[in-house]
């Protein structure tokens, strides 16, 4: 089970929509013509929202051409200056985003789409073509098992915030723990959260897809000898002791 996101992003009113409007404008700039249904699928919004957003983008001064059913595009004079990315650098970013996108939860899917769209928008035409060709030849099945971190996990790491979790590992006993998140490890077909476990009084790693409840608590002070770097240095090969329950 994926880690549930318990708190909404801390955006001032209107900021989230503003980010989506900018991302849509950039998305239009990377393609010759885009259908409204493709925009809706990309940003996980309704067609009605897409048409409303396109009107808002046009009113803000972006030169959009097109009609419903025919598709939309930004005029050529609105394109951004190319970013100085080498073709192999752009391909590496596309590959990373494509693979990581299969493991993220919904709370990170839109930010990832916005980020990759911004990168594509400033690439030169030849590099953009290479990136798209690569993306078409990378398949990440919908049944991919690894569940990646969501915004709640990243917030706990960023804010040094303790978390109370319900944990049900495969083949293990379900427990309730208070943990101090330290870092993330992708190991095999699963993402693991490395944390100081207050129950075991030691570092442990918890499978993200085995955390069934997630309740943020008060911030914690880093413990001497238990930074993420300390734990990984002591357990360079990520032995079973770290991954024991």
C-alpha cells in the first residue's frame, strides 16, 4: 500500500493553478500542435478545465493558435531560448524521469510532468526529437511494483519531522512505530525509507509500500552518529541488519 499523503501542499491560493498554466504554455511550446484531450491527460484535469486554462493563458499574453478539435500551439516567435544541454544529458534526464514516473504517487506526478515539460521546452529541435524517440522506446509496465516516495515522505525528510507509522512488512508482523526519517534507498523492486526507529532504538529501513498509515509528528533533533551518511557508511552493503524488522 502506498504511503498516503496527509497534508496538502503549502501553496498560497492560486499558486498551484498558476504553475499548471505555465506548464501548459511550455507544453504547447514543445509540440507543433496539441489536442485538448492530450493536455487533459498530461496534467490530469478535465477538458473543461483545459479550455478554461487556455483562455487564461491567452489573456495573459501567450500567443496561442488553434481551435477545439483541431489542436493548439504557441506561435513560433514565442519559443524560449534553447537550454545548453548536450544530447546525452537530455536523454539521461528523459530516461530518469520516465522510469521514476512509473513509481511516483499522484502527489508527485504533476510536478514531475511540469519539470520535464520545462526541460523539453528549451531544447533545440534536434535534441528534442532525439529525446522523444528515446521515450517512445522505453516501456515501463503499469504493473511495476516499486512504489516511490510521495510529497509526505519528502516533506518529512526535508523538515526533519518524526512520523508515526503503521507498518505491515511482507511476511512480518504488523506494528506501529515512531520513526525519524533519514533518507531513501531504491533496492531491487522496492523503495525503502531509512530511519531511526524509536521502538528498536536503532536505524532500520522500511518498505514504502508496506507503510499503511502515516501521521507526521513534531520535528526531531538529529542524533549523533545516526545521520543518513553515518548509517550508510556503517552498512555499506545494506546488510540484513538494517533491513530487519
